[in-house]
C-alpha cells in the first residue's frame, strides 16, 4: 500500500536535520509533574522544554516557545501517538492532527496557528485559471487547433498567414476570411475563420497570475484585489473572495508539534529503561529488586545516565 505524501515534508525534513543529535534531559519527574528538556548536548540552540502538571502541558525554549495545552489529566498520554500514527507518511513523518492539537491550546488561540500563505493563494488562482472556460487548458487547446487549421489552409492556398490573420481580426464575422474552402479543408471548417485573439488563453492566464502576485503580499491586499479588480472578478467570481482559504499552519507551530512528539517518544523510552522494560523482554528479578531498592531510598533507578538519548541530572546539577 502506497503511503500518502506529507503536506509538510520540507518542514519535517528541516526538523529532523536540526534535531538529529538531540537527547532528553529529565530535570524533574514526579508523577504528572515533569520538566523535560530536549537538546543537543553542549548547546541550547534548537532546544525546547516540556513542562507538565495535571491537565496541562507547556512548551518553551529556543523553538516551541509560548504554547500551553489542556485536554486530559496526563497530557503526555494525550500527545502519545507512538503506537498508531508513526511512519504514516511516505517520508516517515508521523500523522499529527494539527487542527485538533491547536484546538487544545489554552486561550482560544487555535486561529492564530494558521497564517496567510501567498503560495496557497497562487495555487488557488492557478487551479481556477486552468479550469476557466475562456482562459483554461481546454480553451488553450482550442486556440492552438484554430491556429493550426488556419495556418494549414493558408499554406494550401498560398496566402500569407499574417494577411489572413489581420483580415479575420478586422472582419471576424467573415466565416472563411475570403478563402474558398474545398473538400480537403472540411476537417477544419469548425475552426477555420473563427476569430483569433491577439494573445492566447495561456498568455492571458500568465498575465493574470503576474497581476495576482503583485497583490499577494498580504491577505488583506489579495482579498481586495479579488473583490475589486474587474478581470479578477470576471475570472474567479465572488466565491473566491468569500470561500478561498488562504491560511496554513506556520512553521513555528509545526515545529512545536513535531517537538512534542519527539519529547513523548524519548520520554517513553526513558520510562521503559527506568523500569527495566525494553523491547528485549520482561525485567529480570535482579532488575525488579534494584528498582524496588532505589524506590525505597527515594532515588531513581538510573540516577547517572541512561541510553537512548536520555540523561537524568545528578542531584548537584538540579
């Protein structure tokens, strides 16, 4: 089964590139009260912190700064998609419901996560232009057929095409431009003699896209252009002004979501190692005894350092 393409493939690729050496540092871990840091050893560049308390999760740091989510008692469980949605896309990216996660941001800020994107506007415009009855791809194919038939008939009658073209444009009602049509020309009758515009549908599409780019700097400006420009209104219609969604999730929010997902995965690995439960099998009796002993003494079982990119600071570092 072919996996779907990640719509945010470039953002995910950038995230992977910048976090390839990141590790989890557990600064505090007491039930639902946690302070986790994800960073490359020796630098805080591209690092972030995850703080949880009952019913909440907050992010801060070099990236993912300034978000607080609330939904379930343990928010790490809420964001845990490790068992169901990892490797969903063809590039290995997880499936994250960005809209649903944004709805859990405190303060009703979900709308802020999506920003105007000029590329989305231009995509809308290009699709609409390609489907337009007068300017679209089918109209261009008809135009090229008219040109091809007219040139073929002119060659057959030894008449300069430029002369014929000027005559047709001047007297567009003259069916055959003053030429006699014989049986050999019958396959082109529906095209030959038709009015030939001075510029092709493809050229008109390109010119309208250029005009659109000049107004694409902001959503306000592009909305005004869609509403007020005569040609834009004629081609795109009023639906474009009201119905085109020109926003998408900005990279800062996307990085935040990918950062939360990475933090959850590293923390789950940390939990498994702390209790001796790994993919290799169940804990041994010795491991269980060690965990119980450390628990009775009030110390974590791996107070120095664990593998899989997880570091628990010594007491002197806290």
